[in-house]
């Protein structure tokens, strides 16, 4: 993301932290919609006149959407949308990065995504069964076992990808 986006992003994240503390919305739906439209228009302008790269313009727009989504995390679907936006940001940075060290960032994201989706599913199912927010704690064993399961399934997928010939 360009330098000019860093200060507003930090400000919005801090406002999002205070939103959770004071339990009131920081921005209403209309200002958020206006900012999303402005970000989309700016992404097109950025692509056509400033950067000339669709990936960079799209990543800039996704950063703004991510910050706005951080300000409005109220429901289960908001967290899923946050993970989807994060994934697309990771994909755009994958297209821009050619270094092998990026693999470690990708694996860390992949592991944290698996943990987050499992925890969100458990929370959602618990709330639908009992009708109230769960009061359980997650142990270290949970994180280790899901990390090993995720890494194992990733290795298995990689082996299948390399062994089975691709036709085309």
C-alpha cells in the first residue's frame, strides 16, 4: 500500500479498537458506502492515470475495504468477509513478490486462516445450539493439532499436485 494510506489506516484501526471498547458504531452505513464508492472510483483512477497496474490499484482498494470492514465487525459473516479480503490481499502481494521468503508469510496466513475458520465454526455452532455466547477456552493442544492437520493436508495436496500430470 502506498505511504499516504498508512496514516488513515492506522487511524481507522484505532477507531475500530475504540468501537469495540465503547460498543457503538464508529461509522454509519451511509458513510461506509460513500467511502467504498470513493475507493472504487479512486482504484480505477489509480489504474488508469497513476500506477498503471491493476494489481496495485486493486490492492489499494482492498486495503481500504479491509479497514472499513474492521470498523464494522458485528456478525459472523463480517469475520468471514474480513478473511476473504485478507486472502485477496495476500494473492495480490503474491503476484507482486518473487522472493522465496514470501512462502513463510503464506504458510502463516494459511495456518491462521484454518484456526480462525475452525474457531468461528465452533462459536457459531455453539451459539446456535445454546442461544448464547460460548464460554469455553481453547487449549494449546487445539492449536498444535489443527496446525499439524493443516500442514499435513497442505503437504498431501502438494504431493498430489506434483505427482498427477496436468494436461493442457
